[in-house]
């Protein structure tokens, strides 16, 4: 089973058009195009009835004390936690591609609607839901894909890992509004195979990518 992207090479830098935020000379960052990258798959195992796709960043600071604060870098030594950027279930094996921008093509304040998604899919809420919870202009339920926006003062680049799971069931056993961890727990025992592709991104101009 293979997962590839024409939007970026495995382990390479993710272009800004697929990010939630891009660098800005005066304000550090500004909103990006937030398009989902192109993804395609092949060599699915026999018996695959549906696919699950998740994208997560395992390099998010475990504490927000220094995040986006002038003169206070987020240290590389800080423990890191997971942040889910995309949770997609009930994806049909064919067509074997998600075109760039097909599921997200801009930043949607307060979040895109869900869980119903394109092509008969369902989309979970990503972790921007918690990130913007205290922001009156941005708070809401963020369904579907929302791209990279690491702290602009982080000392390390962030990794964005897209993982595709081939399942032996046509419908992922989750209901209502669901999260990445809930999906990963629900598909235990139903995964026939999995494949991944990852990219890197940073908003700190001093970080080498």
C-alpha cells in the first residue's frame, strides 16, 4: 500500500498554499490559502471497503506559555504533543486520489461545516476547535482540513504526517461529531494496511527547513 502527494515530496517542505498561515514581514504571520494537498494511493490490500485519512502534527508545544510571544522563543527542549489537522472517514477506495483544494480551499472563520464531507465522506473536528475556543472572531467547530500554523517563535520545524488506513468495513464505527483519537480507537481491529507521507513546515524565519 502506498500514499503519495504531488504537492510535496515525502519528508520535504510543504508549500505555503497548503498552510493555514504563512509568514508576514510585519505581523509575523497572515492567513494562507489553506488548500488541502493532493494525495493519491495505490496497492490497497484485497478486501478494502473504505479508507480513513488523518493528518497530525506531533510537534506541538505541550505548554502555551511562550507560544507566539515576542522575545520568548518556544524552546526545542519542550515536550511535544499531537495536534490533528484532518480527520476523514468513509472515503471510497476509488477514485484513488484527492485533488489539491478539493476538500479545503480557504480559511473559514469559525470552521467549515460538518461532519458531512465531499464524496460521501464524514469529517471529524480538528484541534483548531480547541485552539480558537477563546477567540470570539474564530471560535467554533473546525471540521475537515485546516493546514499548518506552527508558532512563529518555535525553535523547531513541525512535521505533518498524513496517514491512510485501509479498512475491512464500509463505514467507520463513529457517530456524530468525532475527533482523531476517537477514530483511531474505533478502527482498531479493522485496519488491513496503512501508508503515510509527511512534510515539514515552519513560520519562524530562523528555523532551517
